[in-house]
């Protein structure tokens, strides 16, 4: 049971990553939206944090707030039709049945 739940979570994460990749590469995505996606990726891989991780609770909490906020801004600043198009393109790839033959 837990393995299936974990597997579904990874599949959803993979679908969201594909969506963000398509949003980043779409020709009609505004530069500000692309900048927020890139800024989010840089923040995730950077060893520097606004609040160091060794501070209990707050160190992890800043990551749990900043990353979704930056991604929300990136999606919010993109045109709705571009977002829907990227979601539709990423949806079949997130479906595990699409990999079976």
C-alpha cells in the first residue's frame, strides 16, 4: 500500500516537472514567468537558504513556503491558454499507462 502511494506521488511529481519544463520552453511564455521557474530551480539546488536548515522548523519551513510561492507566481504570470496547453501536453506523460505497450 505504501509503495503504491509513494509511486503515485513520484508519478505526480514527474508530471509536474514535465509541465514546468514545457512552460519554460513554450514560445509564448513571458520572460518573467520563465525567470520565476529558473529562480525556483536555482533556489532548490543552491546550498544557500534565507533561513539556514539547521534552525529547527524554520529552516525547512522557508523551503516549504518559498518554492511553492515562486512556482505559483510563475504559473500565475503565464497566459491561461499557455498554461492549459502545457498541462495537456504533460498529462499523458504523467499517466503510467502511457508507458505500457
